[in-house]
C-alpha cells in the first residue's frame, strides 16, 4: 500500500535533478518470487542544478547491497526511496535489489502475466524495479542483460549477445526510465521487415503466446502502414534495427510505447475475423499507430515532468487521428471523435474531476491519463493547426523535431516553435492548456440591408480550483447557405478572442442560414436556441459533413428531450428528414450509420441537466426505446432495402468500406428486431461468419431476453478465448433490460471465468454495467453499491484500474436527491475504507469535492 498521507505535487515546484546519468547497466536474474536486479549507473553533477541532494526513487524493493565507486555504502531508506552521501564529482553507483514479480498485482513495474514476465514503467513504475531518479527529465542510455531459462528475452534497443540463458540489449538512444521495458517468456513471433526511406533495414516482430499467431496479421500490417505514414506525412524515420511488439493479457491500459519494445494489452493488438469486431480492428490500427508515433513524439522528444503529459499524448493522439482519417473516411473519423469527446471528455471537464489539459497539481499521476489530457489535448493541437494553417503547422513541427530532439520538453517549448515560425503571439492560445472547463459559445444573428452579422459570446463556467475564466481563442469555422440551399460563403475561419465579438458579411441578397463550428473546429458547447426548421434545413443541405450530422443530432436531441419531459411522441418531421439522408445511396454507408445513431442515454441526462431538468434515467430509457420503435414503424418499408444495401458480398475484410456497410446493417437490425421479435437477429447469429455480425445479433437477442441458447453456444465455442469471453461477459450486461442489469452483473461475477484481477475482465463486467445507464442508475442504488463494493476489493490489488473505474461516479451530482445520496454514500464507503490506495484516495476525494 502507498503512504497514508499523500503529498500533492505542484508544477510550479519543478527543479532539475542534481545529477545527470551518463549510462545505465542493468542485469536481471529472473525468478517469479525473487528476481535479482543489479544496476550500475554513472552519475555526474548536473551543471544546470543547484540542489545536490542524492535521492533515488524506490518502492517495494529489498536492497541487498549498494556501493559507490566500488566501496560499499549504507544509504538511508524511506518508503519512497533512498538518500546517500555521494562524491562531488562523477561517480558510479551500484546496487542489487530483490523484487517479486509474481506478487505484483498492481501491474506496475516488473510483473507476471500468464507465466510471462513483463514491465509497465510509465509513469512511475521503474522505481519498483530498482533505485533510480525515476523522472522523465533524466535521460540515459541503457544496456540490459537478462538471465533466465526462458526462450525469449527482450528489452529496449538493439539485440546484443543472445546465448542460451542470457540475452543482452543495447539502447543507443538516451531515454527516461518510464520507457524502459523487459519481456521474457515462451513466446512466438510473427516476423516481417521494413526498409526505411533512407535504407535502414528494420526487423519487425509481433510476439504472442503460442496459439495466438493467427491473430497477428492485422497488427503487423498496421505497423508497416504506420511506419510509412510517419515518413511520408511527418518526415519521421525509425531509428533502431528492430521493432518489437508484445501482446500481454494483463495490462492496465491499452498499450505502451517503450523504446523499440511496445507492450500491448492483447485486446489492443490481437484480431481475427472470427474473434474481433470491425471496431476492434479499427481501434487496433489506431493504437498500433499511436504507440509507433510516440517514437518521435514522446520518446525522441519526451516530457520534462508529468505535468507536460499532453505534450506527448495530445500530439500523438492528434497524429493517430490524422492517420486514421487518411486510412479510412476523414468525416466519419471526425464525427466519431466528436461523439467520443462529448461522451468522455465533456462530462469530465464539466464535473468534479475537471482539470486543465496541463494540470497544475496531482497526488497520483496515474489519475491524469484522462480524456482531457489525451483527447482535449489533441483538439488543442487541431485548433493550433487550423489557426496557423497547414503549411505553418508543418514548418513549426519540423522545427520542433530539429530543435528538441533528445530533450525533455514543456508546453512552452512546443508553443515557442509556433511563435518562431509564424510570428504569432500565442499567449492567449496557451489558456487552452491552463484553463479547465468547456467554453460555451452562444451566437446571435442579425440581417439588415444585405449585411449579415454573427455575434458570438463566450464564457466558461467555474471548475474546481478555477473560479474566474479568461476568454480563449476560439477558431470558429463558418459557412453560409442561401435559403435555396446553395453555399454562398464557403468555409471561413473566424477567430473569436473576445468575450463578445461580431463578424459581418456584406452583399448578402437574402438572409443566409449559418453553418457553424464546421468540422467541430473548437471543443466548445455551441449554445444556440434550437430551431428545428433550421436544423432540418442543414440536415438536408449542409455541405459540411460534421454540421450536417450535428443538425440531425440536434433534432434527435430535441425530439428525445420532448419525449422525456412531456411524453411527446417522437418528432415525425425529424424522422422523415432523417430517412431521406439514411436512404440516400449517394452517401457513404458508414456516414449513414452515424446518422442513425441516437445520443446516448447518458448524453441525454447531461442535456437535461444543462436545461435545469433533473434527469430521470428510467424516463430517458423509455423515451429512447419509444423513439427507436417509432423509427422502426415509420421506416418499416425501407428496412428491407437498407438491409440489402448493407450486405457485403465479398470475403470479409475489416476495411472502411465493408465495416461501414456492416455498421449500417447493425443499425437496421436493431430496428428490424423491434418489429420481428428477434427472428432476423437469430438468423444473423446463426449465419454470421464474423464477430461483428455475430455480436450485433447477440446484443439484440439479449435485449429481447431470448438469448439463452445463443449465449450458451457462444460460450461453448469461445470459452478458451479470453478476449472473446470479455465480449460474452459484457454484452449480457450492457444489452440487458435495465431492471435486471445489476443482477446479471452480480451473477456473472460468480462465473468461474470471472477473473477479477484481469483488468480486461473486470472492465468487461463493470464497464458494461456503467454503460447500461438506467441499469446502473437503478433507483434502489443497487448498481452503485455493487460497483463500489468491487472497487473497494480491486483497490487492494490494482489501485490504478480501480481508481480509473471510479470515474463512473463523476456525474453523480446530475441526478435526483435520492440517487445523489446513494452515490455519495457509495463514494463515502470507499473513502472510509482502511488502507485506501493513493490512487483511489485522491480520486474519491475529488469526486466528493
Ligand atoms: N503512454 C501510453 C499509455 C499508458 C499510460 C500509463 C500506463 O500505465 C500507467 C500504461 C500505458 C499511451 O499513451 O499509449
Ligand atoms: Zn500515448
């Protein structure tokens, strides 16, 4: 357990470490209960530092011996590390420690997963491997020797001697300790190679447990595509002789960009037609790209301290989004990102966990791997690019690589290259990094004598720790349409910098209709009096795919809210207008599928809350169900034709075109199953030759409570495949009728295959319950108690995953008094638990505010 009185760490307190590390040599003698780690580290006084305290981080280590320049020393040990008297000149530190990877259930540092050794060092896991200045601004070259009788032993960099029982690895690129990695086990590889554009030959390996080789083709292809893309688009080449990827079953996050040795959650890399959905394939392609792109944005140029996390994450997410947009459909990717941002980042930014893209303080950095740092961080880069233009963006980024290669940098360094390239003052723009909260942008229009005026007002509500907000730079992309549906003003970028600001457009013979925030050009809430006629017009005519989709979304929201509040019937005019788009064969099926999607129940709860209406989860669920039924009835004559269009005749491929069709088919099946009681779903479940169609069918059957046979068959077929069984666990809860969701989840935690120490399995169950909005928010509070009970239990083994899952409570203040009281009680029960981890302690304190 971590210390009882956690410290808060502040960005403003940054000071450099008193020593530089000139080289690190590590020797690992692997054993599950008693691994010995010897370190030999060359330190020299850091000329840029004043404080010469020699403190090395270290947690859960047994120190066997320590020496300086060959003479034994006795350091002073604390819970967090050690201090020692050291010479005032360069010296060599040597230490030997013992650790127990088999007992490491937190999955940070060196741990074991299914008999295989692996590491996770970001953010502060290296200190659980040996004593070290475990901070990202200390960069060094690493030479690693691994001793064991396992057939495969890997670390960062290029391979050296690989003799029976010993493997040596040399990483020539200085790196911080969080990028260290080691893997050893009985593994098999899919191997390939890549020649960089300057002619370097790179061996590529994707290592998996025996039996999983059949799921590696897609990951390897995605890796090669990513490597080429980064050369072509960003001019970045790979810089080692080998690139290794390893799949592990027990992993807290998606994947990790360790230098030359990426480690992946098996769910984020393994895929096959039979076992993975189209969404899985797309996610894998994006994560492979993300981790690979980190080689330059994260590894070659890293972060000075953890407050700068968005420097590598925002930029790398932005880069992987560009990559996906290039591989697939750019508008579909953009709309998907907006849906995701609103579903995950907006609630965070508008609730008790709100924090700036660059936080100013933390207790546990693991709690800051958030949608704000990652996804809002990426939006900020997108805005910067929009503001300076594509060419200046390319120049500035090239300067960033040239100027900062090999350094540990800050957001100031990043903004400086843009200021130097463009001459622009970015001090106001910087507020995107320092101010938390989602800006609200309202807009009014006027039209007089051929002059059309748009007046914007911005304001950002107070967030924890920030009561006053200053105006930000909001890039607002705008187009104007004539009443006849012609585009009279193609997209223009307006820069809203003032609290209130007007823009005029002359020579407008008719009052135009504005298409605002095209491409979702800034991550704001656009407040505009909903005008159904205008939305229907934009749904029919807008040339901007995002705004067109958003118009449909606005109509859907309006109709659903009216149903929730007044019990109104679904808006027929909206459904007719939407039908015209959804049945338009000229449009991409993937886009039509997006158009058919309704706002989630959680999103509707947020929308109601913002209107000052306390959301009732049961009423929301009923309104959504009634709307889906009404849609099915109204479109009954179109459904057969749509199903036909969605049919894929060619052999399965997870590409954009086919998966777009299947996405459309999945939407249609959900409507059909409202009319036929589930027979089409049953037929699809039987006939499907891929997991996308199988799982879509199964979800409908679960909802209709006629899935017993299908679930049994599915389990019998897939009981030995952990990733598929995660789906089996999840869908039974996610798609269950709300009143029984908690019981389903409870029953499944009693299933023999519910290994709750495996993060994927734990999330499959708990995440599914949370996503069943009305199920989780059941009025008697059973969902809250169930989740809190499991979080308390997991916190003792794996604080990081437990604390992350606790964010399910972040919206608790939205709901009625009774539910609030129950959620508060659940959180307080967690807070009052003895031996709470630092992760969970900080999380619960912030949630309770
Ligand atoms: N840097 C990784 C994500 C990651 C972060 C923390 C982890 O453990 C605490 C693991 C992975 C990425 O952005 O992909
Ligand atoms: Zn990342």
